[in-house]
């Protein structure tokens, strides 16, 4: 059970994802009169492999007494403040690429927020940053959907409008298949190649 998604301490490994996955698994394990936090403390070392396991083994004995202690040390070790700062900067400076659909931009932005759940930005700040990162056409589309300035609405309503637009955008992307696009493709004949004249 515990070997299906172990934490290796690789660049791509996100300790927040690991904790989330681990909590999902351990909430299914119940023993009479044993708190879930004790179960987590006992099983967590088995979710590590390689360098991550070495880190835990180097911790002084009895330095981790609660599940909260372990989570705090784990996050600080594998998601240092510098990484948090970098991702916070990516969130703050997010921009929709010129070739990126609304759906893709929203997915990218949500991924940044998910990778760093302790980013510290309010929901209003997150939505404001995303809206201002969009191209004018997508901003206008959102404003039209709300009958005015999107950012003057309640945050839950704004989030619902953005999610709905993203789903609609995704449906449109999925319906435009290669076959649909062939009628818009210009077929340019290959350039004429002149054969060299034989020497006379």
C-alpha cells in the first residue's frame, strides 16, 4: 500500500501533494482507541524512499512528537522558503501567453496555486491577478458574462464565471478536431524546381 506513490526528494516531488495523498490513504485506516495522528506518525516513514528517508533518519530521536511537527519539518525541508518565494513571484507575475486559450491559462494558474498552497494570497487577490493577466478579448468576454466589470462582483460568483468560461472554452477546443480544421487549411503546392539545362 505505501509503496505506490513514495516521496523520493526529486525536483518534481511536491511535499504538499505527498501530504495530501498520504492523508487520503491514512484516513481510511481505523483502529479502536488509536488517534489518526498516531497512525500517520507510524506510517509516514514508509512513504519515503532514498534521500527523503535519509533526511528523516537523520532527525534527532524524539524531535518529532506530533503529526503537526512532522508536517512542519517535512514541508520546510522539501519546500524551502526560497521555493515559496519563487512560486509566489510566478503567481504575481502570471501572464496569459498569446497562443494560450483561456482554458489553458486558467489551468496553468490553478497549477501554480496548487503547487504552493501556502502562498498567502487572498481569493480576491488571486482572481484579480488572473483577470489582469488575461488578453483583452478574454477580459471582455468575462465582463460580458457578468454584465459589467467582473471584479466588482462577489469572489464566489467571479470564480464560478471563470470556471464556467474555462469549461466552455475546453468544450470548444475538444470539438475542433483535425478534420474540422482541414477546411481552413491552405494547400500550397510545392515550389517549382527547375532542372538544370544540360551543357551544350
